[in-house]
C-alpha cells in the first residue's frame, strides 16, 4: 500500500453532539494506513464560540497544513474555528452543519422538515462555572440506535448510546460568528437517511458553500457505518 508524502496535511477530526472521538476509529485506521498524521480532537460541546476557540488551539499546536473535518455539530465548530487559520487548506463536512454567519445549528435543522431528533432527546441540568445551571441534551439510550445509527450493527449502536457525549442546548442555539467556507475549499458528505439533519438541509448548506459533494444512503453515524467512504472524501480534500 502506498503512503502519502511527509508533506501531506495533518487530518484533524472533530466529532459532533451525542458522539465522541471513538466515532472516528474506522476513519483513523484508514487514514493512518495511508500515511496521514491524524488528530481526533475532543469537542467540548459546551458553546459554539468556546468550542471553536478550543479547536483553534488544537490547530495552533500542529506544525504544517491541516485538513479540518467536522461531523454534525462539529461542522459548525470547524466553520468558526478555521477563520483566520491560514494552515487550514480544506474543510470537510460529514453529515454536518455548514452555517453562515448568524446561523445556529437548531435554526438550520428547523429550516427544512424531516428531523426526528427532538422527541428522542432528554434534558439534564449541569453546573456552570458561575454557579447557576445550564441544560444539556442526551438521546435516550433506547432510541439512540434507530435515531442516530440505524445502519450500524445494533451492539455497536447500543455502546455508542451509552458513551454518547451530551451537548449543551446553548451550543446548538448559538449563532456562528464566521463562515470559513467562504475562503477555504469545502467538501461535504451528505447522508440521505439522516434522521438528525434532514437531507434537504444538508443539500442547501453544501450548495451554498459550493462544496464538492457526495451523497450516500447512510444514517447520521456515517463515520461508523461507512468509514471507507468518509476516508475517501477526506483524502480527496487532502490531495486538492
């Protein structure tokens, strides 16, 4: 198997809500086998500006060019984080939000019909640094496989339900302050069987961003269900 030259960009993977970095495991294995350096960042999922600032600090710690990849809400994060980061040579959106300035993830979800996420979530309170409480969301474990990962083996989807990372409601409501796709080439993998982000919303965002687009009949958990397809698009972006 041939490998990429040492000048290949580092691939930075950013998971979204209700997931963690292990959702990239199959993708990581493929990319590393091809010779790419890979970083799977832990997205805080607490607020868009803060999450983007954290991912920006991860980028600052990497030498050389990067390809920044976001899944789901992670797409909102990379859209803001990549602004003014000259080392980011491409943005790859995997079943992800691609917001414009002033748009939130919830706003984009509700722009088109089709999402069944809301009724499957449960709220929980968590303590904020100021001493008051905020609201975070989980997908109820019994509903997680059908909602999030319908094409993933049931045993795997059930483990994902247990290990899911909750997202602060405020993060989904917070508008983007920048849209890096206006100046950085964008690539988008769209999932036609997605129950979290309607396919019509994904198509709208990808077209607006002039993204190189691939559509697949997959659930929201496409990085787990189809890691080879996800890896192919990332490699295409890296070679561009």
